[in-house]
C-alpha cells in the first residue's frame, strides 16, 4: 500500500497536466479518425477487437486509444495503454520512474501491422518485436518476440452474436448497414494481450483469467477510456471501446518529449518496403 501511494503521488507531482511547465507534462493532442473511415476499416477487418486481461484493466492499464496509419501495402496499428505495471510493486515503482525520465511518459505503446494482398484485403499480420508467444501474464521478464501470421489464423468476433452490451453492437451494426446496404454482418479479428508489458498474440495464453473486449468506438453507446484510465479496482464491464486516432508509430513517439521513443524496434527495411507509401 505504501508503494502504491508513493507511485500515485509521484505521478501527480511529475507529470500532472495541471503543471504544464514540465517538458513531459503536455503531449501533443491526438486527432480522432473520421467516423466514416473508422467504419470502412471495420468492414475491411483492419480494426481488431483487443482482448486484455481484466486484472490489467482494473489496475488502470486499459487502452487509451489506437492510432492507425494506412499505407499502400497495409496498415500500422499503434495501441496506447494508460500504463504498464510490473508484477513486483517495488520494481514497478522504480520502473515507472525510469520510463518517465527516459521516455517522457507513463503510457505503454505497442505496434503491429496488418499487410494486404494485391486486392488490398488483409493477408498477414506481423508482430515485429511485440509478439508474446506462449508467455503468461505474470512472467517477470517477457521476451519481445517477432512473428508473421496468416490473417485467417486470428480468431474473429461477430458483433451480432454478442449478448452483453447489445445496444453497443446494434448501434455499430446499424451504422454499417446505413452506410452500405451490402453489409449484413460485421466480424472483427481478435488480438490478445498476454503479458503485463502488453505483448500480443493470436491466442489467449491466460485461459483462466477473465478478459475485457476492447472494440473500436462507433455510435453513441459505449464506454471509452480516452479521457482517464479505469479507476484502480473499479467495476469493469466485459466490453469496452477504444478511440481510433490518426497516426503512425513515429507520430505517436513524437507526441511525447522523452529522450527516446521506444526500447525496441517495431519496423525494419523489409517491412517498410512491404508497406510502401503512406496514404494517410
């Protein structure tokens, strides 16, 4: 309890938005993506459902927003989490201080890419340095692995079959149906967050842990965490939503004023060549 209190006080003292004099205090404003474009990305199955362990969300580490940059050959998705907490309280406090001084942020940022085929249909998903493998949530030092997977190896969630928060699903479906008479169902790929430092996988490595489904925020009926994290130990619904914003990983890194943008690379020349020219 003492360590949690110290951590909380340190955050307020160092990086409170009410103290704009500090260089880390005011990151650049995120730009929400046009709702029509968000709907288009959903229908093309580019935006995923992100499954996050409920204990992580209840700890204040839920999803703040997802940034998307589309290229000729694919899309780059950068997930911004409110924070990341190490399992050990003492190390977590030291780790937070280290990150805020070096990165200029509390937020954790992870990126993956969806690559298209010749017809601009998702063909593969690439986790470059952000793949979890079979690592469990409480693993003390998870390795940043890389993996390229066929897109059809991901799980898919049909929003019409969701029973919880049906108003959210029906509103989203109605928006899609109104925008295109050919749309009769909406199915999104599912990406699992398997570790405390938010590495991704195509399957759930923590099958005994309850999860929270984060869906793209569309329509008026949703709970989105873009303004503040979920209070620690607060009640959390099974389904929440993430705000979709414009931006590449480089744009997101540049929005903070740290000494470095990341501890590991999420891009190489081969992947950059596959993506091609940026469209937006």
